[in-house]
């Protein structure tokens, strides 16, 4: 897609962004192509992720946002190959540093987990084993991928705990997770995830379980560590504030699909998808009362078994009449609306830009 | 840790006191409320057709006329320091721990308990080894292969195991394995020290019968616990680290899912040590369970009281051990 970004903006309108030809060698550090993760259940096929594509370079952060149930966690577990192949159907391609993961053997992917890609989970208390010390758990993570003695690994664990800002790491290393405070526990979790110096770090709501002041500290920590380790980060959250602070690019997910993608600047200042407007409108802001949130998204998230016909957002969209009936019939494709900024909406580009500028932006 | 142990120990001692007091109340207090006279009470303690002197002596000895608290005090005192029974005809010495004297069998309760306990112990230990090995491994395998043919078959058999009564499975196996096919010698108890092989071969059938029931329960418990653990966040974390699945299961999942089983196991063992009544009866083994049953059937109050107190002691001690072990296995308990 590198060539496309060089095209003049006026030629971009209407050109669907092509899905990368399957099997073509990747140009980016992480390339996810047409990822589909479906769960066959008694009620039907749950299409949690349905045709998701994105790219990410080292040292960059991609924020994935979307309502609860939009498929963010399923995506991240999919990248790590953590879905049980017996109850999840995964298709598409995931290229990490030149290796394709979807078609790779489970053992191959397992070897890359922890070493090349690691994950920080939402609730560090339940994500750490209650019966093993924090140190033992970091040592374990380190020794799977590094052939070192227990002593060396332990020293490394103490180092890592120190680096994530845990005071007296040489003593805390022998404490159990329940002896840590929430914030310290998340730091320990980060130390564990970073113990093998992974190139890709996925953080799934890393601060949701923490109180506000601790949240800020953890985000600062992640930012500092990214600079130090030059890792690629996928930051998953439904908190747009977190994304704005940390990310370079943002991917907005709805019903298991990418509906808008762009730089933080694009998505925050020139969003073109009505759902993104809704997200921005329902974002809590410090300078406003809660009741003044102007654009709450009406309705409920779609069923992933039976997505609405046409645009999945159409039952909740205030603008679906402005598309000559296309919204309820045809699924909008992702189209590049400006270099590096893609949107899946049938509305004419001029029209959505006008609506944003005239109706939405002034209210935010 | 020391404080933790002392706290639990204190609780255990208190519990034994409470249980023995309640038992005492039930056997010595309730009859009084129901209108039983002290003569009737004395008669229950005496052998068949006792002499009037013996009755009077028993009445006097046990202080049936005295308040219950005093009687209970005497019982506890005897248990701690021993006692001497004067029946008027002879003097009988009952050294500590004296849990009473059965005038029906002319034996101190303690002696009878000590005689019978090895039988129950042999039965329960043998069965426990089998049911732990079989039940836990089937439970783990079932959980790991949830929904497979193995899982479904195992759970069906387990359902049968928990629903079939011991006297049914016991008598059936006895009829076929011993009497019909002659595969095993008749069930009996002989000392382990004399001939371990004979000891084991004559107990295999009751072991298997008792173990079948418990293995079935443990397989179901283990399976449920394992399934729950496998969906825990920390298992996902273990996988996210890149641990091989085998390590995830043995080091992370098993440890967490077997720990709660410790409680159940302690309680079961404690209960069974007090007497595996049905199994002992079915196989005519003269363990503590048979003793208790004999006591009840023959209204031999000292024996009933003695076996109940002993059984409760086993349960309390087993629970205490479990609590202490829990502190070792689960650091969250240790620090709370
Ligand atoms: N194993 C599974 N079987 C069936 N459905 C599943 C499974 N795992 C996830 N799903 C479904 O996939 C959908 C997406 O879930 P996911 O956890 O990715 O949402 P999310 O975007 O992370 O939401 P949240 O913000 O609440 O974390 C949900 O509707 C969920 O019910
Ligand atoms: S395609 Fe139609 S329904 Fe979907 S977001 Fe655009 S206007 Fe709304
Ligand atoms: Mg999630």
C-alpha cells in the first residue's frame, strides 16, 4: 500500500482499499490480512472477527477501539494464536516479522509466544497464578525461551521488576501476586510480558481494572518501555482517551470489522464514520458534565451471528437514509478517503465531511 | 504461620469438646426428657439380666442422679485421667483415655476401639489409594478430552458409581468374584505385619467396592475443577508465555484444580476412619463401623458414645491437617 499513499488526495475517493494478495510477502513488521475468527455455537456461527486487516511497524502503537463485544479481545488472542483450534475457526493471514502464523503449526506459534509477541491482560490479579511468586512466574516466562540457569533468570526477574518501577525489587520478587497492589501487579505483569524483549506487545485494556492515578502511571510506563525496547504495541481499549494519548494510529472496530482506520489526528479531528462520531460523542470529558455527552450511540451492539444486512451499523445510524438505500442492502467497503485514512461508509465523502464539520464537531 | 497453626489448633480442640458435649447430651440428656428413668438408663449400660447390685452400682458410678454437667465432667475426666469402675462384684480398671466401659461385652470402650481400628484403617487406606489414583486421573483426562467418547463413557460409569449403593456393588462382586468364579479369597482381615500379601488379597474386594463409589465422586469433582481452572485467566497467561501445553496442565492447571480436592479428601478420610459402616457390614469386616452399628443395635450406650466421639475426633483432626496443608499449598491462605 506504500504506493497508494503517494497518490494525490482527489484520486483516492472511491477507490476500495485492496486486501493484500494472499501469500504475498509482507512489507510491514506485523501484517494482518483478512483475519476471520468464527466460533461455531449451538445458536449459530459467531463471527467475532470477520475480515480484519491492518499493519503495524516496530516502535509504533496501534489503538483498537470499539464497543464491548466488537471483537477486540478475540483479535488480540487470535494474533497470539491463543484460540483453541477445536472451537474457533481462524482464517486469513498474520505475518509477524516475515513469519505467517495462521498456517503455522501450533508448536511454531507457541515458540514465538512470549519471545516475539507478548500480552498484558486486563486484570492482573486473575491473570497471574495465585500459587506462584511473581518472581517465579517471570523466571518461568524467561526460561522457556532462554537457556539460562535459575540464578541468572532470577536476577533478570529482579532487573525487570526494577525497570517497571517496583520498589525494592530484590524483595518483592519473592512475593505472591495477592501481596501486590493493583498498580504494582500490573507493573509486574508488564515485567513478565517484557521479560523476553518481545517485538510485539499487545495490551488488552491494561488499565481498566486500575484507578485513575495508577492508570496514568501505567500508560507512562508503557510509553517509556516502548521507547526503550522499540516494540510494536497494539493497545486495545474502549477508552478513547487512552488511545489518544498513546497511539499513532487507530482502528475502529464494529461487529468484528474495521470501519475506520487512520492516524490519531485523522480519527480524532477528521472522523468520517458515523459510528466513530458516536464513540467520540460518548467519550467522557473532564471539562464537561457527564450529562452533557452529546452523541450517545443509540441502540445495542449487533448480534455477531446475524449481522444486519448492508452496513452493520445501519439500525443505529442517523444517516442511513442519505445513501440512496444502499446502507440496508450493500456492505460498505473500506475506502481510502485521504492518505492513510480509510472509512467504510456509503455516504458521499463530501457529505460526511460536511456533516462532521457542521453538525458533529461543534457539539463535541 | 505459627499464629495460624495455633489458631487452628485451638479451634480444633474446642470443636472436639463441643461435639462430645452435644453427643453426651443426646445420649444422656434426651432420654431423661423422654421420661426414661435412671433405672432404665442403668439397665442400658448393664449386660443382659443384670443383678440389682450391679444396676445400683452403675447408677451410682455414672451418677445418673446428678446434673448432666457433672456427668459430662466425669466423662471428660475419665477420658483424660482414666477411671476405675466398681460394679460391687469386681473392680475394673479403665486407664486413660477411658471412653467408658461396656458392661454388655465386658470390655472397655477404648480397648474395643483399639482392636477394631486397624481393620477400618486397612480398609480405608487401601481404598483411598485406589480412588485417588483412579478418580483423579480419570477426572483430569475427561476434562482434557471434554466431550470425547472417553469423557462420556467415564462420566456415565461415574454416575453409576455414585448412584449404586455399596451393599449392591459389594454383594454383587462378592457373589461373582469370590463365590462364583473364585478369583479372590474370601474377604477377611489379617494383620499387615504378619503377611502383607495375604492382608492385601483378602481386602481387595472391599477396597475396590469402596473405591468405586469414591473414585466416581472424585472423577466428577476433578473434572469439574479442572474445567473451571482451564478457563482461568492465569492459564491463558501461561499459554501466552509460550509454555508447552503439558507444562500448562501439570504445573499450572493441576496444582490449582487439585487443591480444593484436598478439603474433600480430608473430610472423606476423616469420616471413613470413624467407620465405613456399609462396606464393613457388607463384607463382614469388624471395624469401627461395625462396632458402632453393634452398639446402636444393642443399645450399648458407652460404645455408641465412644465411637461417635472417636469418629468426630477423626473428622476434626483430618480437617485440622487439611487446614494446615492448605496453608502450605495456597499462599493466599497462609497470608490471610
Ligand atoms: N469462545 C467463544 N465462543 C463463542 N463466542 C465467543 C467466544 N469468544 C468470544 N466470543 C464472542 O465474540 C464477541 C467478541 O468478543 P471480544 O471479547 O473480542 O469483545 P471485546 O471487543 O474485547 O469486548 P470488551 O470491550 O467487552 O472486552 C463477543 O460477542 C463474544 O461473546
Ligand atoms: S453506510 Fe449508511 S448506515 Fe452505515 S455508517 Fe454509513 S451512513 Fe450509516
Ligand atoms: Mg475484551
